[in-house]
C-alpha cells in the first residue's frame, strides 16, 4: 500500500475511499495494486483535478472504459480464434 501511495501521490484515505467506491480494485487482499491500477488512479486524478468531473461522472467514465476494455479483450479473442481456424484449415 505504501508503495502505491508514494507512486500515485495520493494519501491512504483517498485510496481507501476509491477502493470503497470500486474505482480501484486491489489484485489481492492487503491492497496490492498493479500498474493498471496506477494508471487508473492517475486518470481519476486528472478527471477530478484538471477536468473538474464530479464523482458520478467519474463512475460513469470508469464504467465505460471498463466496458471498452472488455470489448477489446473479446475482439482480441475472436481474432485469435480466426487465426487459429485459418491455420488449421491450411
């Protein structure tokens, strides 16, 4: 947790609030965060600070980004299946 606090330049109470709001989700109990979590925290900081987005807006932006990420993963899986099918048919 301390490493994430240092790298994100957030205080522990802010991180706890964002975890409670499900804006950040630790990989494992004890708040072990990934590089993706750090990028997400920086995005939240930009949305709140630089752009003045309120909490409801941040929740919506994060939801839409998560949906987009899920669709990208699905598209990548479909492309991998197509590649496998083409390889098998030759």
